[in-house]
C-alpha cells in the first residue's frame, strides 16, 4: 500500500466514518428491546383494567422512546467514531464522553475477523475485529463496528497483504463442509445437559412473564408422574432429554458450521463459516505456532476429532460465541482431522499416528495413583458407614475403582511424543485427549520438573513455553533421558551446555 | 545414550545471606502457629499430659522446619546466566529446572522486599513472551542483582525480533 500516506504526511486527514447504515441495523435490533418492554408493560397494565386505547398508547409511547434512544446513542457513536489506515498504522478514535485514540502498527496485525449477524447482512454490513499479538489486557483487539461489506473486505485484504498476492490457493481448500459430519455434533456433554439447562431457562422466562403458576403446575404434575411410575418415567425423560439435546446440538452445528470452508491462501489461513451469523477469520501463517488435534471422549468413541490452532494474537472467545475462536474445523472424521492438521503443520499425517510411547513406569504410576485414591475413598467410606448407617455409600468406591483404573490405563496409552521436521508433537489425556504439534521455532524456553515419585521411576515432565495458545505445552511422564534428548533436539544448541551425557564429565 | 542424559546443576548458588533471610521469613510464619497451638492447649484444655506431649512435638516441629527448610533450599537453589541462556534449578521434593534463551527474554525486573533489604538481597525476574515462562532468580546480593539485570537488558536489547 505505497499509495497510502504516512501519518506524518497526512497530518489530520484521511479519517473515515463507520458505515451510516449502522443506524438502520441498530433500529431493527432495538425492536427486540421494544418487544420485551411491551410484554412487560402489557403484563403490568392488564392487571389494572386500563382502557384498551390507553394500553396501546402506552406501548406505542414506550416503543418510540426506546427506538429513539437507541438511534440517538448509535448516531452519537457514529458521529464520534473515525478510523483511518496509514502506511504504518491502523487508528481508531472513539468515545462519546471519554475520547479514546487507539492505534496499532500494521506489522503487528495477526488476524482479521469479519462477522455479520443476519441484521447486519440484510444491510450489507460487517463487524471487523483486528487482532494483534499483545497480551496486555483489552488492547489486543481493535473493533470497527460496523463497516460496509466492501470496505471490510478491502481492509482485510490490505491489512494482510503479502508480496505474492494474487497467487490463488493451488491445491483447493483444506476442508469443506460435508453435512454428514453433523452426526458428530451430538457427541458432546452438552447433549445430555443442554436440554435440562434449556428447560431451566424456559421456566425462568415463563416466570418473568407471570406464568409461573402454569410452569409450576406442569413441573409438579411431572414430578407426580415420575414418583408414581419411576420405571417408565425416568428412562423416558432421559431419552427425551437426549433427543432434545441431540437436536439442539445439530441445530447449533448447522448455525456455526454451515458454509464452512477452510482455505490456505499464500501466507495465511482463511476460515469461513456460519448460517445466520457469517464469520470469516483470516490468520497469518507466520503467527501460527502449531495445531492441536482434540479428541474429547465421546467424540473419540464416535471416531471423530477436531483441529484447533495454537496461534499468537487470536482473541479470546466472546461471551456470546457459540464456538471456540481457535477452532479450525467442526468435529470431523479422525483421519480427515489428522490430515488437515498435518497439512497446516506441514508434516506427514503418519507422524500423528506414530508417536513414541512413554515408559511403562508412567502407566504403573497412574495405576498406583488410582489404587491409592480407591484406598483413601474406601477408608473414608468405612469411617462414614460406622457413624451413619448408609450402606449405599459403598457405591462411591465401587464406582471409583474401575473408573480410576480405566482413566489410568487410557491416560497412559494416550501418552506419546515425536519430533517432526519443524514440530514437537505431544499427546496426553484420558478423557479429553489432545495431540499438540508445536512449532519448534515458537518454543521460548523449557521447564523440566520431576516430583519425588517421578524421580523414583525415572520419569520427567518437559514443558515447552511458547507465546501462543495456553502458554505452555507439556510432555508428561517421559523417560528422564529421553525427555532431555527430545528437548535438546527440538531446539538445537540451547540445552547442550547444561547437559551431561554418559561418559562425558560435567563441564564445570 | 538417552538413559544417561542428565542436567548438570547450574553454576551459582544464592547469596549465603539467603539462609538467615529465609529463616526469618519461615519464623514469621511458623512462630505464631506454634505459639497459637501452645496457647490453645494452655487456655482451652484441662492440660492432659498426652495432648501436651503432642502439642510440644508439633511446636518443636514447626520451629525445626523453619530452621531446616531454608538450609535445604539453599543447597538445591542454583542459577546460571550464560551469553545464550538463563538456567535455574530449584525445589526440594519436586525438582524444577528452567531454561530461557536470551533471544526470547522480553523483560527483566529486580525486586527487593522490606525485610529483604535489611539483608542486602534482591530477586531478579526474567519474563519471556510465554505466560508460563517467567524465571525468578532469588536472593542475590543486591549489587550483583542490579548488575545482572543490566547485563541481561543489554543482551536482550541487542537481540533483534519481537521475542515471540
């Protein structure tokens, strides 16, 4: 963008407003508040036998007031907000009462996130979030809410432009939606808890509309039925819960992942998805520090997995997000997930399948831990049953033993590590199994730790510190010497001066 | 070769004055605990002999721990700064070694608490871009700490890149 002036040249010129069509969008959105307020008013006034005309007038007055207030606020916000792009920086001036001037250097821009909810889309608007790598508080994102769709696209292209612009992705998209993937959507804990949560929420809503009596009667009727015929009612309710949860999960999947397409453009990754709210995230590849293959228990049993990024400068998920911002794929078949992860990381998919297992001592350690937990639980239960005559308490240790042993064995089987050409791979986790491929040049330090019991079984935990993602990624319970060798080979030269190998005397 | 690869201990120990300083810290914590146990025994109970012996052992244990722990820590805490990296070891039951390359260091801080100042000691904290990567070198002579911080700052400023 050599055509753009630098900040010094342009002085105070070049400031552009946000899109004026925002007023229409917020006007439409304010109707939601109007609906809520009118419902509340109706409930209040119907109880006091006002004349119908009076009620209508009151509701209309409230509606006009609310829309006017929202429009006035949005108008003031639009008038006071200006942004500009210079050769070095992206700047934003905003604030109705407190003026703010924020500016981020363009070479710090890591990601550009475009987002358009249905109302915004109807008016051709997009909300632009520009992420930088700063971890310092709220300053890691600059939001332009909203720009017109064309401006937003142009800004995205300009901010993430690279030398070899124009060369389209040669090998097609990395992944594209197949609706058959929706079968993985219900494989999550939310399927079993979601419906119950939804019912709770519904009860609350009914309550606030003064229909508590109705909801209460329904609930007590249900309770009577459950206590009268538990053998029929409980399985039936559980089944209904599961079906409702699965349906909800499928709908959520459709909303989040419809039109999903993951592409590699030169030097960056582009992710597009969303049915009602359309999201488009562009991520600079040189800010990518690795990928994560995530297999939660239920999804793993169904043969699925998903891919997430390990990146610097990717904002945290907002409160209303239905999906993790780091997610690169929806739940997909495991082989495809491994393939996508491998292509992003630039390793062969076979690497993900062939990790070096950890020593048997790691498994012994986990089994001993499970048995010790069982022993403590049993002792506690024995003590409790001495004081209180509740024999079913013994269920707790009886369930804890097989569960603990399963977690121990599965956890040990998950452990693994490998060294790719540019990546360090590590896998762990019994319930939520994760395979991390961390770029070796992204490793900014090592922590080795060894508890008393680990020392006795010759094990070590190696943590790679990195600026991206969670900040540290662990290779758990690897053999002492293997772990040190792994770290030494992953970042050549760093560790060598501090290592003592067999036969070579310590360099003092 | 792999089974016998080990980490050698870093070269330097904390300043010897660290032992009295840590002892003071431990005593500040432990003496009230021991005193409270003894006081509770004296005031609240009928002073049975067996319980008295238990309380005495507990109080003596607290004070003994306060005297022994700093010496044990002093023996295991070591640090080293080369031109390429910062390297520390600490921990008694759980050993922890940390290595950070100079090129990834973003910030160097020194800190001196009020009691620490009486002993002429200071801590140096080295922060990298990772939220988990901070390394603390504890209880150095305060002049040595200032000098070390200056040297680290000079080295890191000479290294290009944004250290992520």
